[in-house]
């Protein structure tokens, strides 16, 4: 009864935060090398949570946290709920995380171009946690191309909106199969 009364977006976000914390804990105790990369950081709330989790529970571990987002919405409109007008956000507001945390970098741009930037490519050699929250299959393709050669042994891929199906019948679930073996 109580759970059905809690707004879904609160449960959804709480579960993301819980899983990020749990994964960072595992990364720390198993000494999995690499950076945290969040693809689709929107307001920066989950990125901020990950950085705070690192500061509290992993203070002796050096680790960079990268947040990627266009801050303009999506490259194309292919879903009835995921519309650019609902996913635009203030880049400068999220970029303030860089001054709050010295181990944070927020990168603006659609993944197709920002993940080909030579500076980005040279600064991320290994990834311990790739959090993919880009909502649409079309956005996930560039992400999978980027992360596949950089995933460390034992690393994690966390995907939000895994099964969402767009107007073309595509989902992140279908896209990941082109890059990784998935059961």
C-alpha cells in the first residue's frame, strides 16, 4: 500500500542512486580500475550523488567522474515520451559540479560528436562504471562504441531505460547486442 502511494519518479531515482552506490562499493572493494562515466547526466543529480558517494566511501581512491549530455535533448525525436523539450537543461548549472569536486568533468554535446573529441578520448583510458541514461537506442550506439574498448576487467555497465522502444522499434536492449554478448 505504501509503495504504491510513492510517486514513481521518486522510486525510480532512488533505485538509481542505490545501484550507483552499491556498484561504487563493489568497484572499491574489488579494486576495479577506471573512471566513472555517466551518459545522459541531465540535471547532474545522479552524478552529484556518485561524487558524494566517492567522497564519503572511497576517499583514498583516485577516480575521475565524467558526465556527458547535450543539455539540448535528443538528436532526433523518435519517442512519444522522451521529447527534447522535456530534457533540456542548464549546462552551466551542472558544470558547477566541477568547482565543487576536483575529480569531475562535465562534457557538453551530442554523444556522436563529443565522444570523438580527441581530448575526451585521451583522458579516459579505462572505465569501471558506465552509467547509460541516454533513454534512446539512437543515442546509445555512440556510447557503446566509446565504452567497449575501455571497459576494465570486472567493470559495470548500468543502463536506465533498457527496454524503451522508440517509434522505429529500436531499444537499448537491441543495440547493446551489436557490441556485447548479452543473455
